[in-house]
């Protein structure tokens, strides 16, 4: 029992504590945002523009797949015209933040963990500390800030493309009128529940952005053991980010839609 | 003047013990480096040379004992005091530890920019002065990934010098370099001591470098200082472990790298 605690529970508790403290330390450095604007913009570019192509493709096809499946299901009841409404609700509230975050965790988050992990094992983090440059201010805060701004923007972009994908499938495969499809979409978005879906999705994007950046940086900063350590760090960063995104996705939905 | 200078203790490790898990690395390490002196720490791999440097830079705190920079403890102190003491230190890491996405110029300018010490023309002047001093001007816009190992060390040194330290610590400054480049680095260490009056502490395996640059040499073995004296005294030492190490003999009483292997004459 003691060995199990020492080998499994204790490191897990340490990792959680380290990550939470890191997030608070990153928040405490946000008054340096203007000074670090160049690094923040770089991180926003990496997260946003760097993953734009993948996010675009995945979003359009997700919208098409969802549109086709729900449309075919609803056709039995003669209600296939409702897919615009359904896709708007599902994508803005749930699917877009979820998809975007998983893509970013797998692509940019893993690269971030590997980059910081390599810096750790090659003594670059030590060098920063010896120069009295706080690694949290220099490395973590710009990433956390950049991600928390960029992921919500990507969520909105992903929702828009998903809805467009649904429109293409709806029009060409299910024979739905494009005008009535977009009327449904705009009607939903401009309604109070639609706005709630939208800001819930944006809030999720913000939280997921914080999670991915903080988890990846935390894993990177705790890397030990050379190339093998960097590999393990990268894998753990992606797995932990996935699990956290799913868990907090549920928690936020449960809070907003009691 | 010189007596007064040499009487001041710049660096001190007092009875430092450190263990990582079950493995004891430092077992009562004592060392004193006088101001303006170049102290070289030599010894077999795994005896705690780099760990000693990490204690002296405040990156590690000892399990027992204390480390001092100009009589002020850098162990167990808060970040504010560490920052103050670290401003007196420049460290050259084994790999150079350069930030990979910054150019040579930006790496050297990093401490000045981050601490808002200088900006604009003043920053440019300080950085260019260091780059010229270390013959790095042609490479100033190059990324660290595209320069040689020797150049990386010189960039690391330029960066360490930008904050005008009083003490410079070198971790294996000549490892992985050809003999000519090793001597370039050795000459830089000597030049910095002579021209800038810096106190230096150098961790190395390279005995020819040690003899060339050291005022005194400390031989570290099994987490303790086995010998401390001049290069001549070290070479004349009758200790069989020291003789085995400085002559690079595979046979002798030395325990190799903390492994179970004991290479002895009887084998």
C-alpha cells in the first residue's frame, strides 16, 4: 500500500498541485501582457493560424457528417428541415469547443510540451532561472494567455464552418432549401437560448485553452531523463489534456444547463 | 591591494550534503574560492561536480550545510534574495543553454531586455561590445541550431557577461570541443580573469584545461573534496586515486561512476 501511494498517488497529487499553482502563477503575471505582447502574438499565431487548416477540414466534415446523419434520421419523421437548428445548437454549445480543443491538444499542445521539456533537459530552464528570468513569465504566461484568447475565436470559426458543412449536405443530399436553413441558423443564434449556447461554447473554449496550455507547460517543466522523458511528457500532456477537456466539458454543460 | 582582493571569499560551500533518493551525491562538500581566483573542480563522473554548481547558483538547496556568495547564503533564501545574489553570477552551461528560437544577438540581449536594464541604442551597444569581445559579430543574426558547439559556448559566455557579473561559473566549458577550440575557451577564461578581474569556478574533466587555467584545483571524489591546491601540488600528490585520475589509468583504486564496478590492481 505504501509503495502504491509512493509510486502512483503521490506523483499524481504533486502533478495536480504543480499544474494548479502554475496556472495561478501565470495569472499573477498577466500585468506583463503588454511587455510580452510579441510572445503572446506568436503563441496566438501558432495556435490559431498554425492549426487553421486542420480545424477547417475537421469542422466542415463534422458538420457534413452530423448534418447527413441527423437529416437522414429526421427524414423518417419529415423533419429534415430542422437540421440547421440542431447543428447550430450542437456545434456552438458542445462540438466545436470539444473538437477544436482536441485538435489543439494533439497538435500544438504536444509540441508545446515537447519544446518546454527539451528546454528543461537541455538546461535552458535552469539558465533562465540563473539569469533571474522567471520561466512562468517568460514561457508559461504568453502560452496560457495566447491560448485562452485564441481557442474561443477558433471555436466560433469552427462552428461557422460546421454549420456551412451542414448546409452543403442539407442542400445537395437532403434537398433542403439553403435560405430556410440559414434562416433557422440566424433565428437560433439571435434568440436568448442561442446566445446562451454561443457564450457557453466561447467560455468552454476559454477554459479548454487554459487547460491545454497549462497542462502542456506543466508537463514540460516537470520533464526529466533526456529524450525518453521528453517523449513521455508529450504523451502525458496530450492524454491529460484530453481527459481534462472531456471532464470540464461535462462540468460546464452541467453548470450552464441544469 | 592584491592581498586585500585575495582575502575576500567570493564563493563558499560549507559542509554541503545532498542526496537524490537513496543515492548520496555530496557528503560534506567544503570549498572556498577567493575573489579574483580561478578555481577548477575536477573529478570522476557522478561525484557531484555539476550538482555543486547547481547549489552555488541556488538551483538546488542542500539537505545539510550552506552555500555562500560573498558571505551571503544562497541556500534556503527567498526569490528576492536569490535574484540579488544571482545578479552577481554568470553561468556558462555545458550545452550553452541558448534559447533556440532567438538569434545569437537576441540570446545575448535576453537578460538586459527581460530585466529592462537597457533598451534601444544602449542595449545594442552593450550586446555588440560583448559580441565583438567574443568574436561573434558575423554570427549575430544566426539561430543557435546553425552554429558550432564552440560558438554556442562563446554565445553562452557572452550572455553570462552581459549582466556584468563578479563571478562566472563554467560547467564543462571544453567538453565536446576540438583541442584548438578548447584552447580558445581556456584563453577566454584566463582573459576574463586578467582583464575583468572575475572570480571563476570551472567544472571540468579536461586535465590539460585545468592545468592551463587554474589558480587552484579541487579534486572531488565520492562527494567530498579529496584535494585542494595548485596544479603542481596536484600532480605531485601521492594519493593513488588522484594519480589514477590525472593519468587516466583504467586500473587503480577509483570507483568508476558510482557503479558496482571496482577496478583494482588485484583484478
